[in-house]
C-alpha cells in the first residue's frame, strides 16, 4: 500500500476544501485499485460533492440547521457551539473510498473530494491518502 | 481489480433503487475481498438499509424535512429545490464498501444496497462495482 | 483477506459502543493495508468520533431531533418509533474503512470507532472486521 499524509491550511471560518487535485496527483500512474481518503481529525468530515456552483455554501448553511453551533451540546471544550463539530463526523464520515482505473479517479464530471470543516480552532488539517492496488 | 459499470433507469420521481442483486451477481465466484460500490453522480447517494417494509418511503419523507427541496439553496441550476440534491451526497455518501466472503456479500438479513435519488432531472444512473481480492 | 466477526452486548437503551480496542487488536502485527469495519444490521450505524467527553450523548440527543422516534414512520414493526432506527443507516453508514500502517490504525488522537445503536429490541450486535493487506 502506498500512503502519504498531506497538510491543508483550513483557516478560521467554516469552509469546504477541495482535495481532488492532490488525490488525482497521488494516484497518477498507479494503475487499478482503491484510493482511501482518511481524515485523522474528530471535528471535520469528508464528502464527494459538486464545488464551484454554491453547493459548498448550501451545505454549510444547512449544517447550521441540522447541527446548530448553539448551547445545546454537552461537550463544552473550545468555542461556543464546538460540540456540534464533534458530532459532525457521525453524519459526514472522515473516511471514504474512490476506485481508481488506469491511474485516474473514477469520479463523475461534477464530483470533487472535499474536507468539510466548521471548526474555527484548528487551522491545519492532515489528510491521509492510501492506495491499495488490485 | 475487477470493475464494471452498470446502468439504472431511475425515472423522474424521488426513489430508492435496490442494486443488491447486481452486486451479488458481480461478486459471485470471486472469493474473499472488498466490494466497492461507487456512484459517479453528484446528486444521489448510496445506502445500506432494509427495503420492502416502508423504510424507503420513510427515508425520502425525512429527507424532505432534513434537506427540503425549497427555495433556500444558493445552487439554482435545474428544477426548484435542486440545490438540495447537490447537498445530499454529503450526508448520504456515493461510496461504500461491503466485505465479500466465499463470493458472497456479508450483508445482514435485512440489509440491501440502494441508490437514493431525489433528482427528477437525471433518468439514468451509473453504478461502478469494483472488487479487490485479498 | 483476514476476517472475523465480534459480538457486542448492546443493552436496551440507545447508546454508542466503542469498538476501537477490538479493531486495534485485530490489525496488530498485520502490516500495511485497509481495515473494513462492517455492521451486518439494518438498525444501527458506525461512526468515527470522539468518546468520553459528552459527544456520544450529544449525538444521541441530536438524532432524536433529526430522526425522532415518534409516530411519523411508515415502517411499523417493533417498538414505537422503530421506523427511525431503519432510516438511521442511510445517514450513519454501517460500513467504514480505516487505513492501517505498521499494524496500527491511523486514527487521530481524538478518534474512536463506534457503533451507534438506538434500537431497544436487539441486545446483541455483530461487527465484522476485515483486513486487506497491500
């Protein structure tokens, strides 16, 4: 298995970060197999979605409805509402798999691999890319 | 890695499509390994759930609560409410893995692999099945 | 592929069960590869999240908001609200992958692998662990 960890600067506002290009570079020339994308963090998740047409903002806005960053959370470390960030990975998993054929991701035209990160306290994120050939 | 793409006719109303039989046929005779099911579309997701006892309709009805197809979405291409379809894959991922033993899926008694598709604009869906032997 | 099934006693109240230690024991000494964790049940899910600081209770409380165990569900077998349990796996998948390096899970400091189970009717759960070396 080939495996590397890349680092993202994720800033201090909730945002969605596209890691498709890094994943594509990682699998280039590697033939057939499965790419694992894994986020070793407990307050962010991974998704495969369209980017660049407003859906990132739509997702972040709807997460404020589904997991409000308000006072309801028992987990009280960090900034107010931070408990919501620790529940997010149960709904948006930090682990996903993309098949690779001929060294290329089999993503559809409108699909990108993104890190979904509402956490304001953690400015750097690591993403592990692993390729299992088959 | 063995990999194929199958095609589904998904119609023009929100629905859940069972692809378990196609997945089972694909892995038959293949021994031990991991089956990747991957949907190369940005407006639908994959789930493992019970079918045939009302839960598909329950899921679609509750998605109307969690991701309403109304005017809130910034993404405005396509039919009204279509922005909700582009957020769905963040909550219902287009990628999942099922272990295979002796050429059989290790699904539990009540589990089926389904495509969850609320999108009215896309009548045909592709599903990629990939098997990595181990 | 190495594969085993472990059994959990999950009791009769909604709860989150940590299976990280069992997963770590399973991959110990196995080198590089991908760990598949798979739950062959239609009324529970798997998550990777922080445990021990209130987030399990936060998740269960918010699931009562997102998927209330009330009378709305078409699926009516089992206890009242049981239909919610059968929709849960669409949002919290029963399948996930964790990369393994040098026989160790690549989980982050605050990440644990958990079974999320609101179902009161099923006191025993099985979890399949499978390791594909690479």
